[in-house]
C-alpha cells in the first residue's frame, strides 16, 4: 500500500509515514510506525479499521502511551493514537469520556461537577481508554470501581457496549485485552460530593505522588505488577538495584519501581534492564516480577 492511497482515502485525518513512536511515548523511546493515524471521532476510527482490514494491515491502538514500551523495531501496519478523541460529557451523576481523553482531565471534570469517586486517578497520566484497558489503579482505588460501561469497536468493526461484568475487570486486566477490542468511550457512575473536599483529596494525592515518584524524568510509570505478599520497590532496593544504569536507562533513585530515561535511552535499554531486574529478583527472592507496562512492537533488525 502506498502512502498516497491511504491519505487519499482519508484526506481529513492526519496520517504520518514511518513516524518514530519515541515522539509520543512517555519513555521517549520506540521505533517507527509504518502508518500513524490520529482519528478525531468514532466514525473515523471505524473507517480506518475497516480500511486496514480490507488491506490486511495489522492494527495497533495507542492512548496516551504512558504505561507503554514500543520496541526499537517499531510497529508494522497501522497505528492509531486516539488522543484527538477527547470529549467529556456529564449527565447527572455520570461522566462519559472518549478513549483519548486524559484521565487527569476526566477527574478534573468530575470535580468541577462535585462528583466523587475518581479522586484516586487524579494523577494517573494515561488516557481513559488505557485506564480501562488495564484497570488502572492508585492509592487504593481502581477504574473497575467507577466504570459502569464502555463502548468498544470489535476487531471485525462492530460497535458494542460492554457493561462492567462483561469488561471482566481484574488486577491490571480487562476483557478488552483478551478480545482485542478498541475502547471508544467509557462511562463513570459517580456520587454527589463536595467539590472543595474532592479537590483537597486530589491535591493531597498529587502531592504524595510528586514526593515519591520521578515525575521530572521520562518513564513508563510503574514497571512491574505488585507481587502477592511483596512490594516491588522494596524488593528492588534490597537487591541493590536502585540507581543501576543500563545504557541510557536507570532504576529511579527516587522510586525503585520506576525506570527513567536519563540519557537518550532506547527501548532495548529499558527491556534489557527489566529482564536483568527480573533475573536478580528471582535469584534473590524466588519472586517473579510480572511487567505491568505494556510491551509491543518488533525487535530491531
């Protein structure tokens, strides 16, 4: 397929060829996408998927690329970044946000309408779609507690509405991961609250986040899931790995559960450091650290 064909088919959509995904990931790493599209609404997303299916192009969907590592070989086929789909509407006690809306912005809209329930997510840097996809959580709260439905686009191009039960939430899991659906919108059912108190809680959680996490450096957020009975950061600290540098990547000196880009790191630096940490922790503690960060794309040639 030539670039001229896809741009001719979708003249209103921004589409880039061989675009480095390092420009979009929070780690500032990642190889190129063959085609990178930025749909602005549900119909454009549906049309792009139909076109890709017709042309036998693999499709990868990315939100805010905050808890994501794209390998240095990049991604073949069509990549869609949904951050231009960011509308948020409020009806009574429900907030409905498009998949590309920032989770932080969504919590701010809820606060402005004196709706409580999403305060825990006030500092989560991902998109709504990404948060639902992985059942994001922080400070004792999880998306599964407030999301009552999500509108999705199936790989075959059908738009469906899934209720909370059908989303099958678990720890950093939703059914969307299993069926490869594309999240289009999510609806949060919240409770009336006091706007001042809600803002105070959000401010407190954000201050705690800033004090503990390396927000001033590129990172993919929390790298590993919390293993049962352990704290990841503590395991890494006790193994003497905090501060370890691997190429341009480093185990954060502020929070050992984070890996930061301190000097033009590559995705390979990140992945090799992750593998090294997993090996050491298994050897020292017989604990398998499972990655929370989503790792996609191809190895460099």
